[in-house]
């Protein structure tokens, strides 16, 4: 088996999960205009919720995954209703919301470690079966990951484009104050966006945990990769998030061909800085608007 085809296949599979995180993060950022750091905590919590469903409550894998995605969506909504909305109603700026989100991330990351332990865990014992495609060994979970990511991206794109709620979401992302004047229920739209974005993070977390493993700190790395993918593709763009995630996955996996795995974060940051300098709107996004602090 060739090294390049294998790294290419691994990069596509990893990039597919990054795309799901990027879409969720981008939707939340576009409608609220602040950096939802706790998105990483939602990601990790979803993986461990699926683990609890399988290992503690002895649910079959598929129902446990479904419950975990619903849990992630509800978790994100509770953060919005319980923390972010009261802060916004008091006139809190993006900087304070960022600090609150960072605090939530730290609290819940430590809570996961306290309840489940800090050691690496496996979500579900998957068969080592693989088959050769174009010189690379492909596992069934990698195929499921890519197919799920593409199908989910298409579903979210259709939701935003063809439903009234999706059109309201895009309108709030464009100008929330004007939407309030026009009678759009902005707060309800934001809640729906948090549910959708958090559910997408949950799907990505479960697929990643099935492909590799899981640990309490997995949310930070996922958030970093999701943000980079969102910026590269264009914040708020569904095709852009998919393209950005795939490009990032390929860059990380092909980069370690010549460098050690310890350079992956550096590669991601270099890609982020490159796009912020050369093309800050990403491939398909609009120029990022300034937010007051």
C-alpha cells in the first residue's frame, strides 16, 4: 500500500468531521457574532454521552448515537438560554460572552474528566476489517464518516435555503436588528441555530470517536480545527465548510508525511494565518464584519 494514497484517504475522513464542526460553529457565530468557545465542550460531551449510552445504559450503538446527538443539541440550547441570552439582555459585549464561553468550556471539560476519568476510551469496538481502494486501506467507518458528512451538509444547506426557519436564520445572520424591526423572532431563531449547530458537533464527535478514540480534552482540538475549516471555507458557507474541512484534513495528514504529528497544530495555524492575510473571507464567505467589544 502506498503512503500518499493512505494519507489522502485519512485526510478526507478527518476533514469530513472538521466540516461538521465548522458548519455548526459558523452558524452560531454568524447569528450571535461571538466566538462560542464552549462548542468544543458540546463536542466532547456528545461523544461521552454516546459512550455512557453504550457502556453504562447498555443501549445499542445506533440508539445511543441518536440520544447523544439530541443531548448535544439540548446542551447547546441550555447554554444559550441559561447563560448567553441573559448576558446579551444586559448589554454584554462579545468580549464578555467570549469569557463566559471559555469558562463553560473549562468547567464542562473538567466535569467530563471527573465523571469518566482522564484516560483514553473507545466508544465502540469496531472491526479492524478494511479493504484496498486505489492503494489505500479504507475502513467502513471512514466511508460512513464521509457519506454522513456530505449528506448532512446537503441537508443543512437545503434547510437554510428552502425553509422559512432557514431563511430566518440567514436573515438574522445578515442583520439581527433589522429582523427585529421586521417582526422576526430573533431569540427563537438563535435557539434553533444553537440546537442545529450543537447537533452537528455531536455528529462529528461520535464519528471521530468511532474512527479513533475519545478523551476529555478532545473538544479543544476539534474546536481549533473547526474554526480553521470555517475560516478557510468562509464563515457561514455550507459548501465552504465542507471544502475547508477537506482541505484542512488533507493538509494535516499530508503534512505529517515529512513532519512529525506534533506539527499538526502548527500546520493548522499556518493555514489559518495564510487565509486571514490573503483571503479573510475564505473561499465562499463574505468579508467578516467587525464586532464591537
